[in-house]
């Protein structure tokens, strides 16, 4: 993580059927997940912002039936979907969108 950190917080990365607890860092160039020391999977995952195609907020189903509004889905240009469980999912989405240049600017036509 050489670039300035724009946002950081607790974040679990879903891998298969289980979350990998850790920290999520957003920098000016990448989204970086660092697993907790106690996590079974200790592999860090870094996604370059230029590789992000889309960011959406979603709902996690705890125990298969309890909806929890805490998921951010990041779709990469190659079609891979990464699911992060975070607090403040709307703020994370906005920060990732802005950092990755995915924010759409809406221009209003005043002549209408």
C-alpha cells in the first residue's frame, strides 16, 4: 500500500461459504483486504481500482434467512465478483466509486 489511505475499516471478504475476517483499506490506487492474524486464510487480496467495473450494495443472508444490510459487491472487469461485509456500506460504495472514477456526473439540461 504505497498510496495514501482514503478509507479503512473492518471488512470481511467472502471466500466460498465463509467470511475471512480482516481489515479493508481503500487507497488512491487499490482496494486491499488484509486478513486478521487468526484467520484461517492469511492471503491478502489487492484489487487495482482500474480493474473495478462496478460497485453495488447488497444484503447478506445470515444463517441463510436473516437479511443484514452490510454487503458491498465489487465486480471486476474480468467478471469476478468480490463480496465484502462492512459497516457503512453506502459510504464504502461511494468512496470506492469516487476513487475508481465510477461516479457518473449528471448534467441537467436547463432548456427543457
